[in-house]
């Protein structure tokens, strides 16, 4: 009889309790009789009474939320885009988020704030800026604006990424033509710089030849010319070949080349 009573009590206890496991990257929020506990439940196994309590799990890991929407530009054009929002929930804010926003907090607060931030930031830039180096600046501005509005609610925006930007066809063609013209201008500037360098080299070379000739002409004094003439006479006198020399003794010699081997 005692054994039956024991098993009856044990079975009733099991029926009145339940267990759940909260994994890493999430928190648990306990709700008892409709009231949310202010303290979040951390990782591990948790026992609760399923008849009066429930444990709601919320992710604290980084979430990638992808959104497709048109972006207004400064000149009034509409740019189609695909954007990724990387955000995470701060665990200590879990009970407050669940109480004030519910489990659909993405649709309730994150997406509306994102749409508003995108419209505010993208309207400050030209459409072509979203397709150039300004893209990273736009992403950072959107991220900072969102973070300033969501941080006090318990969310951290880690990054906003403009994954795909589709410009209007006419603008795309104009940008391509402009880039091509800029490349042509850069090639022409390179060619001109090369020609300038070559012209400078030729001027320097001509100046060097001129200076060398000037130095040589200034150094050809009568005494030097006479000395060179004597040297030439000496070399000819030692040559075994027959030669004919015509000179007045002062001017450079002239000889009959046909007589020399």
C-alpha cells in the first residue's frame, strides 16, 4: 500500500513539473500566471511547473535580417537595394523586451527604425554615391543612427551592409561613360607626362653637349694646338711607312693618306 502511495505521489510530481534546456546564444524568460520574471534565465537545464509557468527563449546571438527596399537619393531617384542588418539582443534586457515588444520585436521596432534611418541617410547622398566609395560611409551612418535608437531598448546593431544596389538604367550608363572618360583622361595625362619627361631629357642632353663643346673650344689655345702638332709630328716620324708632310710648322699638319698603309 505504501509503495502504491509513493509511486502515485511521484507520478503526480512529475506531471506537475517540466524541464527545458537553455542553450548557449539564448536566454530564457519565465512567465508565471501571466507575469514576466524580471530576471532572465541563463544557459542550462531549468525546471518549472507547466500548468502555471512557461519559459520563453530569446536568441542573444547575432541575427542577420535581410530586407529589400527602395532607397531615395538626393536628386530624387529611387535605387533598389538589398540590405543586411546584423544585430543582437542584450540578454539582461530580455524580460523588458518580451514585456514591451513581444516576440515579434523585429517587425515591431527594428524594421520600422531601419526604414526610417535608411530614408534619412540615403536622401543625403546622390545615387551614384551608393555605387562608389561612399557606400561604406552610408552603411556606417545608417548603422550609427539605428544603434542610437535601439540601444536603450536592449538591441545592439553590429553592422548594416548594402549587399546589392541597382541604379536606374540611364544613371548606370552615365556613370559608366563618366568612368570611361576619366580613364581616358588619366591615360592622356600619363602620355603627356611621359612626353614632358622625354623633352626635359633632351634639353638636359643638349645643354650637356653645348657645355662640353664650350669647354673644349675655350681650351684650344694656340700653344695647345702647337703642342698637339708636335705630338703628331713625333708619331709620324716613328712610323716606318713613307709619308709626305705639308705644314708651315704652326698649323696642324696635313698628310698624304694614300702614302700610309
